[in-house]
C-alpha cells in the first residue's frame, strides 16, 4: 500500500473552518494553476484523464464539461451532495472535513465551462456538512474567491448552498434541478440531457462531490500522475465506503480497482460476526450482492461489469454468514417503496408489489408464483421505469436470491446458515 | 416518560407566539417576490421557527414568494423533512437501514420507542409534544453504526442502554 491519499489528505489535519489552514495545506493552488491553464486546457485535461463520475452512473466528466463549455450562457454548475444511497457516507466526510476544497473545485468547474452561478445541493440530514460548507462559501466571498473578478482573472462566480429536504430521489440529477426550482422532486424525461437543458432549462454541469474533488489533484499533478493510478479504463483515486461486518468500518481512499480482499482484510481488519464472509453489497441498495468467489475482482467500473455488478457510489457493505438475509432484503424493499416518487407506474406499483412479496418471503409465507412474479416485476421496472431508481430497485434483491442460494422449499439462503 | 399517543393531525392549527410570528414575518419579507426557486429555502427557514407548516402558513409563503398556493402544498407534502402536521419539539431520527441493522439498530429502535412510549414500528409523537420518533433510512453515518440523530446532534456507535440518558426528559 504505497498509495498516497489525495482526496482525504487534509481530513483531520486542518481546521475545516479556517481558510488559512486550507491555504497552508495547498488550498487554492489548483485554482491558480487552472487559471494559468485556461478553460480549454482544463476541459481537455479532464477528457484525457477519463475521469468517470463517482456519483453512481460513471459517466465521463470531461464529456459533460466540454458540452457545457461550448454551450451558450447563462449556464450552471452544480455539486450533487445529496448523498442518500444507503451505505454511502464519503461526500459527508469530505464536506465536513475539507469544505473549502469543494468550493475550490466548483470554482474550477465554473471557470472551465464559463458558468457564473453554481449550487451545492446538500442532503438535508447533514446539518454539520451544510454549516461547514456554508461557512466556507461565506469566507470565500469575504476573501475574494467568490463574487466578481476572482483572482483578478476577470471571471465572476456566485455560489449558493441549497439544503435538501429528505427525498432520496432528489439525488437523481433532473429531480435535483426540479428541487432547486422549487418543485417536487420528479425526474424529467431524458433526453434532453442536462448539458443541453438542465437547471432553469439551461446547460448545466452536475457532478458528484467526489468527482469534483478529483479535479483538484488532477489539475495540480497532471495527467500522467492521474493515469498512473488504477486501471486504464477508469483511472484515478477512489473512495470506498466500507461498512457492515468488518472490524474497522470507515472511509477508505485507495486506487480505483482495489480488490474486495484488500478492502475487507487489509483496511477493514477482516470479517466480524461469525468471522466467515457470506457476501458483499456493492453500490448500495441500488447495487448488487456479490459472493466470496468475487474477492479478487477489481473494484472499478469496468471490472465489476464482468461479474454483473456495479461500483455505484462506492458502497462496500460486508455480511458475515450469521446475518439474517431476509431482514436485510425487507429493508431494501421497504426503502424503494418509500422512496419511489410515484411519477411512473412501473416503479410506483413495482416497488409496492416487490415489497409485499419480500415481506412474505421474510415471513416464510411465499405463495406459489411469488418468485416468478418478483423477477417479472424486476424486469418491468428495469425496462420501463423513467429513472435510475426504478431501474435499479430490484437488482440487489434478485442478486441475493440468485447468488446466495435461496431455497424456495426451505425458505433459506444456503450461504447464510442462521436458524430461522 | 409517561405513556403517550400520537398528536392528532386533524384540524390542527399552528399557534404562534408573538416572537415566532415576528420571526416568520421577517423571513417572509426577506423572500418577498423571490419566486419559486426560493421555495425550499423559505420553507426550511420558516419551519425552523414554527416546527411545522399549516395551511395558513403555506398560503402566506405562497403569497410572499408570489407562486401558486397549490405548489407550496405539493412541495410540503412531497418532502419528508417538511411537516404538514404537528411534530415534537425535538425530532429523533433512528437509522434502521442496512449497516445499522447489522450493528444492532433493532435494539436501538426498541429502546427509543420504549423510552418515549411510542410504537417501535412507526414511531410517532409523544403526548407532551416533546419528541417525534422517526425510524429512518440510512443517515449517511454507516461507519458509526448504529446511528441516531437527536435534532441536529449526531450520535454514533449507540448502545441500547445509553438511550435513556441520550433522550432524557426535555431540558
Ligand atoms: C435515484 C437516484 C439517486 C441518486 N442520488 C445521487 C446522489 O445522492 N449523489 C450523486 O452524486 N449522484 C446521485 N445520483 C446520480 C445522479 O443522477 C448523477 O448521475 C450524478 O450526480 C452525476 O455526477 P457524476 O457524474 O459526477 O457522478 C442518483 C441517481 C439516481 C437515479
Ligand atoms: S422510476 Fe420511480 S423514482 Fe423514477 S420517476 Fe419513475 S416512479 Fe419516480
Ligand atoms: S445504515 Fe445507518 S447510517 Fe447508514
């Protein structure tokens, strides 16, 4: 483990309320370098680095930035800090511990694409992150990093912190626009895509907090450094949210493509509970379960596709063999039923029926045809839902049933041997 | 804490103290004419004073921002953090999602419900209006599971026996 963390390097080492601390620890050097490079070169750098979005969908950030940089003003940049995927806590830790870094990254994004207004949309249940980022924004206004003619470089940028209001769906980018616009968080039909028609109908760059923070070391250290980390097809540093039955849960910064084995045994200190690994949930409730056979798969966007899994927002939740998998699946099904916004029927009805069947499964009262129905509902939601919520609402549940050996006759998961 | 039941949401009206009313008026003045994009910030600010949002307040907010009243109602109804019925002075959010479940959240939920005299399945509000208990999806603190929030205060690695001291009575 010779990797030197960059995204988390300042956490716990600086006072998150102090601009002086931030500057003394290298803060705002990336912005200065970005201004030297100029907008075109920054966008090009992002494209060549092939920085993939860290919020879940793994879309190349450079493509979005380029499209918006070429679009007519007014345009917007948004930091998606709504972080509500179960198992995800990385963006909160970054914002609480290093809030000026997010402001600096937003400034670079705005400078690169030519936006004069930006928003940081933070989950409402993150009061400390909201307070610290708001303080950082206020401090940056006073210090001349925000507002008119920043760094004397002749560009202007206003940045507003917005507080979410308890809706998982508002992390979906178009629902987030609706929310900032003062409406219910109903996702929009795509296309048009945000780069063309986003917030207030204008071209918009929206990126996850971690994606944005990756831009700082990329600008400072350059393309070769970035590409030297992780696999060629999805390079760069990565934050993994390690939780569940490990001895040392926590945020791990490691090269993209670190293996499950390294995360669980080196960083996490091994499996707790029974001590025997039963399975791992990757990507959160919207993700999928994998088994111990997958311990050596590279945890990156491309590597996981080879085993029909996803990295999503970086959730790595560990389950030992003593876990009651039925109680786990009940919670996943309940989550999607509650969080479905109800705009489209496949998801609104599908998440309800899925929850009912999973409740029966958990109670040992499956009816004949229930499992088949569960698969069909999953397929319909995947194919016919408007947004990612419905499209992913069945993945974790079906993967558990398939990969953990659910036996319809005994009502047990063969891999998990607790005695219900 | 004594046994209590949920506060009935029917026909509830907010009774603002003079101080609250002054504070709300100041907020509404600040948002005057700002339009739809300021609806969520305005709702957050007003609710921070009043605890919840009744139909009368919603109408005043609509008028101040100069947007349709129905939009304000729809938005309040949509978002979990906005309340259209009376809630306790302190909201207790206990995470019962995956990582917290793996760390024993069921016992934390039971301890909270027992201490407040509420239903462990659905939570609710104590009769004295001091607390509302919410059984919550992941609160983004899974590395500190099991986790709960008392108002804005974060409490990680909670043990069931700590719950009475954490919730106490009301200060
Ligand atoms: C239901 C749903 C919830 C989402 N929640 C989040 C979230 O909380 N944070 C986030 O960054 N992206 C979230 N996304 C992904 C966003 O739609 C979008 O892809 C992302 O903000 C783009 O940023 P990135 O390319 O930097 O990842 C969510 C998507 C869906 C479908
Ligand atoms: S898929 Fe679900 S969450 Fe997405 S728009 Fe349809 S109902 Fe809403
Ligand atoms: S599961 Fe409880 S905080 Fe994430």
